C-alpha cells in the first residue's frame, strides 16, 4: 500500500504462502472463500478480533475473548464453540502455518450463510462462519519515526444508543468514510468527535494527548473498547502518573504537548500533526517514547 497508516505494516513475502482457516479447513489465501449469501458479506452481521502472537504467546488473549464473546452475546450470535475450543482453533491455525512470533491474527465470525439476501437473522441456514487469517506483520518503523498526520472528520462517532462502539462489529462504513475524508485532505488518519463536539476516537485507533506528563483520553462513551488503550492507561497509572478519562475539545488538543494513538498492531504510534498544526515539537515526543518503552516491556513480559 502507499501512504502512511496506523494500520500499515512492513511487507513480508512469507505471507504469500500462508493458509487461511475457514470453518475448520485450510485454504491458500487466494482460494479462501465465503458465500455471497454469508451474513457478514450481506450486511456486516458479525464480530471480530485482532490479536498478536509474541514469542509463541497470544497477547492479552483473555481480554480479546471477553470482548468477542460479549459482542456475540449482544447481537445474539452463537459462536458454536466455547472459548477454549476457539482459542484452540487459533493455535491450530498457527501450527498449520508454522508460526511462532511476529504474527497478527484477524479472527472473524459472522452469523453464517442465509437462504436469501436480507437483513432478517431468521433466514440463516446453519451455524456461524469462522475465518482466521494469520499473517506476519510488523508496524512500519518509518511511521513510528515520523508520526501520523490527523485531520478532524465531519463524521461523528456514534453514541451507545445509536451504535455502541464497545461492540467490535464488522460494520465500519462510517469510519471508512471518515478515513477517506482524511486521505483526501492529505492526512493519514481521521480524528473523530462525539455528538457534542468532544474528541472521541480515530477511525481505527484510540486517541491520547499529553499535557505535561498528564495523559488525557476520552471518557470511553463514544470510542472503541480498545484493549491496548486500557493497557496503556494501566501502565501509566502503575508508573505513578496521572491519567484523565474526560471530555476535552479540539482547542485543548491543539495545545497538547504530545499526542499518539493506540491499537493492537501498532501498539503506540505517535501523532505529529493535527489539522495542519504541529503537535509539540513536530516529532515523536519524549513522554510518548517513554510510554512506548513501558508498553514494549509489558508485551515482552507477557
């Protein structure tokens, strides 16, 4: 891909031969298929998780399974196996591909194949569709060095009464629209506000600013239920520092000393420009770098 993205990764030729898990069987990546009548293809009816394999260990696997099964319960989706069995299928996929480290896994579960193309879940014919895509992925080092450029989108994050972002759903069109706006304006990612105009999230990651050594992020009402987000806040509190989950405005963002985003693949990615304005010195800040080291220590320790 061209351009910079919080989801960007370094090319790895090993991914060409990776096999994809689809409902218990394995297929070459260009032969892996689901039906055009699948609930996920028809209307994005499903849930997913992104996971990392670090030195043979699935990072924060219990947190990811908690989020997955809670989301499936919210939409009445029967995964068809318990947590231990599903984690076992992830490990089977990794063994099948002889993977031990530096892997990003996308686990996707939909309601399954339907008898016709419509919204009604009662037209599902059988069990869910389960797909596991495991790939060698490392964040691009040049993105960490340069930082991301954000643009504030006109598209707002939804409130829980409209669409609860604690649900890790396949439905992501509003975030894709926000990202397209940002790209068309020469930015890398979109910064998004809530319905009241307070800063909420980015289009695929959670957003933080630093004012002095105090770490600010949104209340969580209108942002992703990020596992990395929670870990970073915990790490900074454990270091004896201040974490504020609060409403704050773009004016306060523009006055921030540093900014960064968090996500499963990238961990902590610095932000150096927002709406054409330089953040701090215009380079990844020292506190962000300290937090990144602390987070990497957490990842390495397991």
